[in-house]
């Protein structure tokens, strides 16, 4: 019984060069999506063989195969590259066959079956193939048979699917369950990658159309509805591509959860590719409805490929089945060697203080905060001169991820480092650094943010709270809203307007760090849906010395944006929080699978899979944003995309868990034995803030759409 050989990792430049060569060949032999209606696939099949596409399985070049499939999807071409890839891996002992596959003489289509079928339906490309490979999903005998006849079955797919009558066996081999499972997953990945690529191409055309098409005297890309839809499609496409990259990487590296990683990519594409395609049609409108345009042929490719996933069912079940019936969780992230070593340290500390972590609502525990501070983890990225140790980005990310996942109540101390400490380091005076940095490193700077106002929420540059110079002081008047924790803070990080005539508006803003006990400050408390206290803070002739100004006069916008740059570290928090909720849900469900989510194929399991795929997609976008370089525009868009996806997933998660578990999930942590320790109902109440806090999702989608080139 053969064992599948490892895949061969490829350098990104090699993969890119291979993809470019595939594009060149497609330009010669498959003129574009409209070619689907009448082009002879046999010619492209032979051209692909001549260029080495069909020998990739022998080489284990998975990255190149996926790159080729992606290019094929963009032109709505169903050449079954992965079928040849799988055949080469399963029949590796048949050298003559492998040579024939590589030369294009043995043209293979593959499917799941027991090898005794008198006919096989819904095959892609069988009318141009010479052989049919069937194998049982759970392992057994894989059989390669000549195709006796193939009859086209007209319908949605173009070129049409076929029903094939297998002939005499040409070769057979016994394969074990794991080899069969990998083969199924690879064939499923082909359909997912191709469908996602086709939808992405339609989306790209829609974006370009939105930049040019004018209606009612305006470019339609300036319409809010078009921008919101375009951004949503971009989020879906970007997350899908990242999941495919993660899947290829996991398969190439032979990671234990490699097939699960691939299935996350598949299931995400199953959900979003049709949605993206339809979104593109809605933007293209009538122009994209007629067959002279590429969009209808991409539409057929997307929906045909997604539908055919039903013909390739894993014996292990879908994502929900694997998670519910197993003991694992989502595929592990990678913060680099240093980051992962530090993760072990952080987990060891949290284990030591296990009695102080786990509450869903507690944000600060003095004892745990002191322990973290004593280890030098607060401000650890700073230089040694100011008490840090030049910690890596990976270590910073790990600390925030683990604190959020473990529900370790140190969030205020971590927030002080990110939002205040880094800005004071960059913009503060030596005296300010000497005063505040030690407090931050000790976790003892209790602060709140003075940003939002009645007329300045997401549009922070429109703030009106005024500061007027009076000798060595400033006199502040105005009102701030939604100042979370203002009732128990010692300091407020306060944005005020010092030049009301500045243009642009953000040019007249200055930052101060003001004691909350300063005369003239009045705090009015409000309880939020989540239960936290947020405040309206009134500033009436509040006199503040110039020594508490941070940064230049009218230079506050730079201070604010530098402070927000710390969100690169903290943006993983929402993904970590949802990951923890998912693991809590799985732990509860595994105690009684039949009583909670029912059998395979149930509605509850489908909901659980939707949540798991959503969390993994959010994690992929977060990772892309964290590790993005300053010049990588696409990756930098990952930050608002991750925020939008994570926030809306948080809302969906809370509602779906109520659907799965019923009233028990609506109980708080004060009730003994409540599922998830009360995290589900609390997470649902908190989820609205993920969508509206720090700039609403509508605003974030606007940022994304402008990043794609749509006008204001």
C-alpha cells in the first residue's frame, strides 16, 4: 500500500513565475471566460501537458498546481489539473502511466467511488478525458479505467458536465484512509480555488466598472450602497485567498491539521464565492447580464464548481464533524520562533494565576497585573533605556492574544502601553517620559480616552472641545461622550481643538494628558449594554498647564494616529475572543453531541461550521494585517477588513449560539454550570461595540472601498 509522498514547498517567486506562464498559455488557447462556450478543451489539455502542468503531481508541486487552478478559474476554464495531480500521487508506482499523464496522452478525471460504477455522473471535462480514476473516500481500491463513452449533460455548467461509462481497468492500487482523505480534500480544494478565483475576477471587473459608470451625474462608485457592497466582496475575497495560502502552506509543511486548514479554505469559498459573484452582478447590472460579457460565464463556473463539492464528501465529515467528534481546535497560528517560545512563558504564568482569570467581564486584577509587570512584559517592546527589552512584534502579539483568549484581566494595563506609552515615547517631553512611563510599566496608570463627542464619533477630526492658551496654561471647555472607565480613571488622554480655523480640520487638534480630579471636570455615568460603565465628561473652564501637552500645538493628529498604530498589536484581540468562545462552545457540545448539535448534516452543525470558518477567516485577516509591510497596500487593507468581519461575526456568533444551545446560552456567569461560563450572552451584548466602536463598520467599509480606488 503506497504512502503519499510529501509536497515540495516552492519559493513565492517560483509560484508567481509559474502562474504568469499559465496566463500566457491561456491567452493563446483559451481567450477568456467567453471561450467556455465553444473552445476545445483537448487543445489546452495538450498545451498544459507540454508546459508541465500535468506533471506537477509527480513533483509534489502543490503550490504550482493551486496557482494554475487559480488562473484557470479567472477565465472560467475547467481543465482538471488537480485530477491529474491526485492520479499521479495515488498511482506513483505506475511509471508508464505517470509518463502518459505528463505527456497528455492519459487525460484523467477523478471522482469518489468504489470502482464498480456502471456510469458516473456530473464529471467535469470527461468528454475530453481518456481515463476515469475512482477511489473510496474512506480508503480501499483506487481504480483507473478507460472511459468507454461520455455523454454531455447540459445545464448550468459550461462546458457541460458529462455522464461517463467506465471501461476496462488500466491500473489499481490499495490506498489507506489517510491517503484517500487527502485526495478528496485536494479535489475539493481545486473546486474551491477555481470558484473563488472566478468570483474574484468578476469582482475586479465590477470595481473597475464602478469607477467609470456614471448615473444621475455621478460615478456609481461614489454611491454608498455600491461602496458597502464592494467592500464586503473584497473582505470575502481577501479572506478566502489568505485561507487558501494557509492551506497550501500547511499541506506543504505536513502540519498535523493540514487537511482541516484546507477544509476551512474550501468551506469559506463555498459560502462566499456565490455571494461575491452576485455582488459583482449587482454592480455591473445589465451590462454584466448578457453573454458578450465575461460575467455570465464566470457565474456559471462559480455556481457549477460550488455545487460539485457535494460529489466529493469526506469520510471524516465536514469541518463541524471534525471539530465536534475530535479533540482539537482551529489550526494553530504562527508568531515566529521567538513569539511561540514566549507564548509558553505567558501560558505558564496564566496557569499559575488560574484562579484570577476566566471571568468574561473583569478587565483588571491588581495581583495578576503586578505579576505581569514584574516580568517586564508591560512596555517590553521599548528600548532598554526606558525599561524595555526590545521585544519582537511576535512577542507583543502573543501577549495580547493570550491575555484575551485566557480572559486574563490585564487589559487596562496593556491598553496603557499601546495607546499612551508608545505615543509618550515618541512625542512626550523627557519630564513626561520620566513621570508616566514607569507608571505604565508598573500597570498603575489608570486612564480613559477623551475622543468622542456629540458631533464627533467616527469622524474624530470634527471634534469641538476647545483649548485656549492663557499664559502657561490652557483653558478647556467642551463635552466628551462614551468615555469608558472615566469614573475610575486618574488621567484622561484628551483630544481638543486649539485652532478652530485650521484646514484641514485635523490640523488644529492638540493632545493633553489631564488629571481627572482637575477642577471643572464633571463625570456622568452610563451603563452600556455590555454592563461596562461609560461616561459623559463635561469640561468647564478646566485649567491645564502646558507641561501636560503631549506633542506639538496643533500636532495632535499625528499623536493620535501614532497611538492608533498600536492597534496593529491589539487587533487580534477580537479574533482571540471569538476563538475562545468557539472552544467553549466545542467543549460544551462534546459532552453531549447528539443532545446539542445532533447528527451529521444537522442545522446546528451547519451553524457551528459557519462560526468556525468565520473565526478562522478573521484570524487570517488579522495575521495579514499584523505582519503587513508599510508598502503592502493590499495587506494594509486587511486591518479594516478584519475589524469589519470580526465585529459582524461577533454579533452572528452570539445569535447562532442561542440558536444552537437555546436558553441555557442566555444565562450569565453568575449561574453555576452555565455553558461557556456566561461568555455567550456576554459576548452577544458586547458584540455591538465591536461594530460601532473605533469607527463604525460602515465607515470602515468606506475606507476599504476608497482603498480599492472608488471615489468619495
